[in-house]
C-alpha cells in the first residue's frame, strides 16, 4: 500500500477537485440539464456540491460529508476502524464461538475464492457448520452491523439529526446523478 505525504495528498485532492469542477460545469451547461432534467431544488443541491469540491469517482457517503466540510480524513478513518471492529465476518465469529478453528476458516476462504460460493453455504456443504449455526451467525452479524453514518454518530463526530439530514441529501443527489447517467 502506497503511503502519501501531506503535500502529495493535497496535490492529488486539488487535481481531483479541479477535474470534478470542470466536469460539473460541463454537466450544468448541457442541454440535458436545461431541459428540466433537474428541478430547481435539485439543481441548487448539485451546484452546492459542485462549489463544495465534491470529487469525481465513486460517490460514497464519507466523501460527500468531507466535501460538505462536515468531516475530515481522520474522521473517516476512525469511523471505518470502528466499522472494521464491529462488522466482523462470519468466519471470525465462528472462530470466536468455538464453532470452527482458524485453519478451517482459511481453508474455506480459499474454496470460496475458487468457487464463488458464499462462506456459510460452503461451510454447510463441506460439513464445517450446520444450517442452523450459519443462520445464527448471520443473525448476529445483522444485529451487530453498523453503517458508516452510525459509526460517525457513535464516535461523536456528527449528531443523529445532522447525520440523518446529510444522508437524505446524499441519497437525493445519488438518485439525480443516476437519472442523468453520470
């Protein structure tokens, strides 16, 4: 994994922002947008994001919040680390519960890569776990899973109402961008 220094990171960020700004300007000026593809409210939202430096590339909630100035790279890192600790994989949980050993999990992961079959399904097929055990593990995963926005709230970066409002705004933007085939 490449390590970026502060200057390189800032330079890369500026290049991405400049590229995105040019793309947004071109989109705003197209006939597609002029012909009521966006209503005034959504157009204002798009322009607001355009002016905030929302960058080109995958449209993910963390980058959106950063472009809006609500979070920093450090906040993104801390929230993702909380998710990584909290949102554990089925094999890890099976090992913790004494249902499998790590060697068996690693063996299944290799089989999974080769076959494309889901871990739980493969574990049942090969006799490592029962269907009931897999269902219990999946239920545990579902109950303990936290989303990125939840992680930000838990670590005190955003409060619940601000996170909810930001998420709603983000979803509206994504819908509009999908309608425009951007």
